[in-house]
C-alpha cells in the first residue's frame, strides 16, 4: 500500500485536504511530496488513532522514534517537524505547540 493511500484510508478526504492546503500556500511540488510523505508516516505510526485525535505528545513520540530508532538525519527530522507543524496548523487547524521554539 502506498503511503498516501494509507493516509486516505485513515480518514477519507484527508489526502485531498492536505493537498488543497499545500496548494493554497503555493508550496512547490517537492515540498508537497515531502509533506505528504511525513504526514502519511506519522498517521501510519499512530494507527488506529484518527489524525483528529492526535496531540502534541503523539508528535513528540513520532519525532523521537525517527531520531532514536530510525536515526534519520537532522535535516530529515526537521522536514518531518515542519510537515507536522503544517499538518496541525493548516490542515487540522489546531494550535501546534511542538512547532514553537522552546
């Protein structure tokens, strides 16, 4: 199953909501691909929870997983963090405390 298919199955219509938010912000195609990748992985990681119920602690858990278990580079970790901030603020329209500087 493709990651974006998993995103759509987790919440029907979510894939289009993400794409529309990306296009509304006039982000380039590469950014769209990157954001869809990280958002999809985040949603898959937390199944069976629905994206609407995921909170900042779930974001932290996923980012720690990427950092400690998968050992992604700092650049990829930042990409994931930016994608999640976008997801929460622009798609779910929730306040994103993880994206705020400490």
